[in-house]
C-alpha cells in the first residue's frame, strides 16, 4: 500500500472569519486522505488555535497586505503544522510565547503541563479572565510539541503531532 501524504501551503488573509473556513477545509482534506476522523479533528483544532493566536497577537498595524502563512504536512503517523505571521519583536506577547514554550519543554508529557497549568489557575485565578491556557491546551489536546522561531519580524509557531 502506498504511503499517504498531504501537503498544504496556504496564504491566509488575517481575518477572524477565515479561521473557521480554513479549519473546515483542512478537516475535510484530512478526512478525505486519512481514516482516523478523531485525529483529523484534532489537527483541525490545532490549526484553528494557531491561526487564532496569529491573528490575535500578530503585528497587523500598517501591514494590511500581510498574510498569515499556513503550512501543513500530514503523513500516516505524523502531522506538522506551522503558522507564520508578522510580530513586533519587542512585544510582551513574543516574550510570553517563548517563556510558555520553554516552560512546556520542562515536562515529559503535555498532559503533565496541562494539569500543572490548571492547578496554577485553581490556586490563583488569572487576572481579567485571560487564562493563557491556549498553547498548553494545544500541546495537550494535540499531543504535540510546540516550537517557535523568530526571523526578523516574522514568527513561525509549529506544532509537531505524532499519531
């Protein structure tokens, strides 16, 4: 049997309405290629969360022509998703992302990090309703390793999922 592989390289306008459109399209593409619908839904969730973060924390001021860049490689046992977007390299958001990913890397499994973060919230609820749980939840639900790479004013956040 020939190995199945799905490659998607997609520029996406930085509009909230596009998140659901892309999530649904990717879910359908993965479902057409691979058999495990639960894993396909997980991939679609990770993609939509990474796109949301990119739109929310991207530096879109005076950069109306800038797009998100979504790249996905799917194989039978592995999926890699990356989202690139412009950032202000001096923003607290970039520093917070890097700090969160470094913290996640101290755990042997994403589930342990997720439980630790939930315990932190139980002890001291987040201020102003901002949980900062998103990346930890993506790692846990997607059973993935999250990486970030900053090149100039472009941030690439990648999720590597093993099925």
